[in-house]
C-alpha cells in the first residue's frame, strides 16, 4: 500500500511537470507556521513566553498524572490478579483514600491555576500603552487606524496580496507556483516599534472576526457594535504572521495579518513615509473630475473593496449579494446610491469611515457606467458626497 501511494504521488508529479503545471514544495513561513511544527510558535513577547511555559507545565502535569494513575492501575492488575491466588478485598470505604483523592487534586488545580491566572490578568492589562491602534475586521480585509502615540493619524486597509494565479478558483487550477507565505501575505503590513506596548482596539463592521498572531500570544475577537481591546509588546525585530481565526464567510481563508516589528528609528522613518503618502492621496473634494477620470479611479476602488461581493462582472452572488449590473439603485437617482455607500444597508457595510469622498464618487461613477448600466445621472463629484456626508 505504501509503495502504491508513493508511486501514485510520483506519477502525479511527473504528469504535472509534463503538462507544465506547477509542483509545490511546502516550506516554513517567515514569521508564521513551520513545516511539521508540533508545538506552539516561537514566542516573540513575554505573554507568549508565559503561555508557552504554562502549556509545557500543564502538559507535564497531565503526563505525570497519566503515568501515575495508569501505572498504579496496571501494577494492581498484574500483581494482584486471580491467577496468582489473590482475592478481591471486601471494604466499602476508606477515609484516608477519600481525603487523599480530594486534597491531592485540589493542590494540583491550585498549582495549575496560579500561573495561568497571573498570565490572564496580565493579558487584560492594556493600560499605559505607547501606541494605540484600532483594528476593524471586514469581509474580507482588515482596517487599521493609529489613534494615539507616534504615528497618530495613519490609516490604511490591509488585504491579501497572494495573486489569484497562485490560488485558483472553483474548477480552475492555479497557474503559478505558490510562494513561501501563501495566503499569509498582505499589501499593507502593520508596522510597530520593538519593545513598545501596543494596544489594539478591535471591532468589526459586518460579522465577527478574530485578530490573531500566535507568536504574540494574542487572539481577540472583533465584534460588530462592540469595542474590545488587547495588547502586545514584541521584544524581537521581525515579521510575524497570523490570520482571522473566526469563520466569517466564504473568503475567511483570505484575511491574513502581518505585523512588521522594526527598530525605533526605522519606525519613525516609516511614519514619515506613510504620512507623506497619505497627504499625497488626500484629494480635494472641491476638485471637479471628468467621467473618464472617475471611472478609471473607480475601477481600482471597486477591485479593492467591492469585487469580493459583487464580482468583477457586477453580477453579485445570487441569494447573498445583489447584482450591480442592471440594478435599479445604480441606474436610479444618484442620491440614493450615495446614501447606501455612506451609511450601508442590509449586508452592505457603511463606507463613510473607510473611503474618501473622491473614492466613493469614483466607484459610484464607475458602476453607473459599467456593464449594461447606462444611468441618466452618470457622474458623481466628490463635492456631492461631501454634502451628503454632512
């Protein structure tokens, strides 16, 4: 059987090579899971170190109990069996035994609970943070807003950057070899300085998500309508990877998290660059655009934020997300569409805090002039979105 499986695997690889299809070798992910990893990821924070130590302590205690209990049981079975002439004792209770099996487990529970409680309390202490970052989960990407500390005002979306040519699609094989960080790479990494306490405030704008970095010992749910917080303090420079670990929809596997821990000097340089980029992207809402300019800009906004639900063809997902191609909203009065994008409706999230006036105007103009749509009011200017926002 084993040789048959090896032969089958060999023949499959040979067939893939013959047809030009990529053959993949699985390797360790930088800052993520390793091949044949049997234990927790290497800790990068003191909390993760404590979790690792407690994990080993609990495992040791459980192993000791297992050996002791089964050792006594098998010793009793073998040494006091009937074939050796032993007879079963006839007694109903033993005060000493009852005290022992009450006191000993109680002591074991205390020994296990003390370090665990200490760590849990420390995990919940988000006071005196150097930097506060708001994390917003959304289908299917993460939004980050630096609220306090160095970098305050920086805001960006972080989406999966693994190309579809590596992922494939239902019924469509991938055409490109998968990278070392397949499904664990993003277009915008979270950047933080080493040895600084980072407080994360988590929420979501659609369904429940969960922000998790195993190497930090951090796992915090992001729940719509609720604000929760957690923290980490990385003591090692490097790139660390995680994922949304709450089943949040069909693209759940495509919500990676990447945190780049850098030196304090490098962090200041990153803040400088990021703020300059944001300033360059900040559009004047009073600027008047042409239809073609807005359509070109809107196509990019649509590809980044809308295509997962409404599809590149504008046909949507039947029973889940409505089609934009031929939509009465898209072809109707533009005020209605502006209102839906700003404030959301049903499964549609509100985009007023995520997209700028120019981005909203551009994506609306794009949808009203794409596919079979030929709306009478075929252009929306940023100033109109700004007026509706007020």
